[in-house]
C-alpha cells in the first residue's frame, strides 16, 4: 500500500465515531496488528489510551494537506511499529505533538503514562520561537540530542516524524521545502545513518534528492523506469544462487534488493554508466553467523569473485551496529552482481538500527526478540553521541553549536583507537571512538579533555610521531604531557586547528587561544623568544669552535685547544701499543671507561681511539688499517663526554635537564639546543663526569626528565659515498 493510500485510510479511520471503552479505535487497529507481529505479548492498553488523548487534544486541528492533524502522529507511530519499536516508543509517538500543539502538559503525560513516556515526549518537543527567536531550531536539536544521550528512542521518534513530514512536504512553499530539505540532509540523515536506521535514511535521502536536485532526480527515475521494462538479469543469477545454497544444504532466503534512487545516482556518478545488474543487489538471509561464511564459500567457489569488493562487516561491524558480508560475483556470461549476506537478526538491525534493539534501559533478556537469543545490547551512549554531548556543553552560542554539529555529522565513518594516559602503557578507558581522519590532537582532547592543552608529544603504535598525524583504525596512542606544575606556561598551538576533526578539540583550542590572546603573531613571538634561549644555551661556557668540528686534521685529529674532537678530555689515561704516541678519543663514538676500545694510527703519529662497536672500526679494518690494542688504565676516574637528549619541546626543559645533570654530580661544559621541529627538540651537552662509572646513572636520570624520550652518546654520522 502506498504512503498516500495509507494516509487516506488513517484519515478516514480517525474521523470515525467513538468505539467501546475497552476496544481499540479503528484508527490504530493497523498499528496494533503490525506491533503484535513484532511483539506478540505486547500490552496494547497504553496505545489505546494514548490515541484517545491525542485524538481528543488534536481534534479540530488540520494539517496543511487538509487532513486531520491526528493522521500525522498515527503515521509516525505506524512507521515505528513497522520497524519493530516497542510499546513505550509507540505510546510516546502518538503523543509527541500534544505538549507542543495542544493544551496537554508534560505533568499530565507523566501522571497518565509514566516518566519514560514523558521523557520521550519532552525530548522531541520543539522550543518556542517566541522565546528563542532564530536560535529555536539549533537549540531544539541540542535539547533533543542531549535527551537522546540518555535514551536514543527520542531520536527514533524524531526521525520517523521528519520522514512523514518530508512525505507530505509538497504543500509547502518551494523555499520552505528547500530549507527543511537542507536541514534533513545535513542533520537528520547523518543521524539516521549513525543510529543504523537504514529504512528511514534511504527514503529521506530520496525525498531530499527530489527537492534539492529535481533534474538529476528525474533523470535517475527515468533510468530506473527504463530498466524495469527489461528482464532483470539478477533474477537469473538469484535462481542459480538459490540452487547452489540448496545443494550445499544451507537454509537461506535469496532476494533481489533494488537500489533506491539516490543510490543509483551515486553509482552512476562513480562508474559513468550503469550495467544491467547495477540497479539492485542480491540479499541472502540465513540463520546463523556460520551460515554467512558457508554461503560466501559457495559463492566464491562456484562463481568468479570480485575480490576488491569483499568486506567483512560481521567480524568488524560498522560503528552503527551494521553487520553483513559484502561481495561481488561474476557468472559465466561476465555479469557482475553485488551480494549481501547476513543473518535475519543482522537484517533486522541493518534496517531498523537502534529501533530494533528496544528499550535501552531494559534488562538484556527483555530486549531479545521472541525465540532469538544473543541479541546485541543497545549502545545507550554510542561513541559519536558521547563526543557530541561533551563538546556541545562547551559551545554556548547556537551558531557555534549548529556549525559544529553539521561538521561533526559530515564525518561518514568512525575509527577506534586505544589511548594510553601519560605515564601508562595500558589504554586509559579502553577503546576511544573517533571520526575517520582524526589526528593525535583529536585523540588527546577526547581522552584527556582540557588537560590536552599540555600535550607535547605522542607515540603511535610505539613510534614517536607528530601530533598532526592522522590516526587509523586500531592504532595504539600514548600521550606525553608537560608537568602539571608548568600548566599555563604553554598551551595549544594555533596550528593545531589545522589538524583537528572533532568539535570538542576545535572548541577547546579556540577557547584557550582566545583566553590567552594567542594568535599567529603571538606564536611567532614565542618562537623568536625560544630561538633566543637556544642561542643563549649555545653560548653558555661554550669553547671556541676551533678543533671541535673535526676539520682541523685527518681522521679527526684534535685541534690546538687540547680537547679531543668529540669534546672529551684527551688526558684521560689510556695504555696503547704504540709508546709515546699522542692519543685522541674519536668524536664519532665518544668512548669513555669502561667501553671496549680499539685504536688506529693516523697521520702525524697519533692514535685515534674508537669504541669497538663504532662503524669506523669496521670501515678502517676493511681498508687494511691495522688495529692497535688499547685499554683503560686501572683507577681511571673522571672523563668528559657528550650526550644527546631527544625530547618533546616544552617550557623549562633546558632548566630541568641541567638540574638533573647537576644532581648526578656532572658539570656542564657546553650545551646546544636546536630549534624545535614538529614539537621535538634536541639538546646536546658536553659534560665533565667525576667518575666514568656514573655515566649509565646519569643517562637514566636525564631520561626521567618529563618530555625526554631518548638519551644517547653523541655520534657523528659517517660520510656517504
């Protein structure tokens, strides 16, 4: 029965005379019959009482179409009943416009139908334009989404309400049709997708398509009409598939599922032209999960599979609960058919989403369909909804909320990452859902809230990476923060705004920048100041460059200042198998006691000493240079060494590192701090140690400084070529 004929039937029934007290009114007989098919044991008395109140309250009100107003809540309730909604949702659906458009109050609804029904009705009741003006629409959606955070059935009613209004939108002025269609496209359709209510989403998409793109819609409908005049090759393929699964002993239902109008249009844009099998897909329904894979095996064995089209959404469900196997097969004549394989339970959830899951507050067993065990629990707070509820509380003005809501809903896919709190290796709070394309900055704010202002670095899957890195599904994220004691001394960079996808992160960063007056010019000033600090660090007690850069002699001879080319004191006692030869410690590997070392005679009669593990040792031995036996003298104590600290840039890092070095009894001879790159910075220190045996302890102390992730002995890279 078409939507128009259904509406006329409801209209006639609504105008019939009153029925006996305990009987169902004729107008909701069809609703009750559909509801009983999904819920055989349902108590229909609340539906009767809700209809009586709604009909009497709306009596005399007419829709712009000329139909009695009661036909609207009846039609909305029928839509929800067809999708398997439980009694509480249907009761609230019948009453959803009473508080907004009649003298019925929320207190009256609460007294007669209970708190749950009252909550749902309140959740979908619009805010008055008299009170909110132009902000009424965005604030109504905010109110509805906040209510949906506690009970997603609020959103179910709103989606069905919008679908019926879109079906009857033709009586409106064209400009109002376009305005409502755009809001439906930008907000309601993405919400239907996220809640998994594909049955409502598909029809909403086609109705919006017809209003906003009438010419493309007409051409696509003509393509579909021309296709229906010919024999559909999917019929032959479906017959062959039925024979195949029957012979394999698999109980299955094989259906042809036509594509809806917008789906055909999108496929045409993607491929340029459509084949005869592109107007629909095969849908195979089975009993158990294992049967899905059994059917897949038969299809890929007896047909030619198009491997690039295979997707397993059973093992890895979509974020909106959708589960199916997707594949495509080619028959002997080369005709390619797309195939969906799912259980009947999966099909019900794929069509109705959260509506099929019932009351989110009920016990698990109560939410299972009759005769079916193992129904998926309703996610009363899906990841995307949790994010939305969090950031909307920080978006006080309607314009910001409305803009960010549309941006949030424009993300058409979701990923899950596992975020570890600073100082921990285990995920904090388990899985963290984010929109596809989210960066490490998004993860920081989703995981830590405003504490993410202090984020100075991140590891992804164990590797240090830039905060701007785009995350992938399944990534493990570990965040690094500057110490809480330094909070307020640094904060998010304006450039972070270029890398965020979530409204929560965007709003938090903008709020911080506005409060601290940090714009692009401020950022440049901070960088100039940091470079001044770097220059001051380089000049602090630094010896002259002469003799330190290795350019003053062959094979790294020391200069005239008495320091080895690595900055190590050349008077460190060594015993060499070449008496009276001056000894130089190689800068490329910075040997200190008790390293195992090897020497090589160099031009001028000197001996250069390397650690045995140095690449130069292998290179010089390969060139025929004879190694010399070198060993440290007994009782060797003090030495000079160059250490390199890799860190995540933050305020006071230089002071904290030098404090840690001093606490270990080492003296800073010189320090060099390179300008930061992608939040990372390198500090190089030449240090005088009272005892070489304290070097490991010193390196560990430096590594414990917040933000420092690696400390190594300075080494010069070998020349290439």
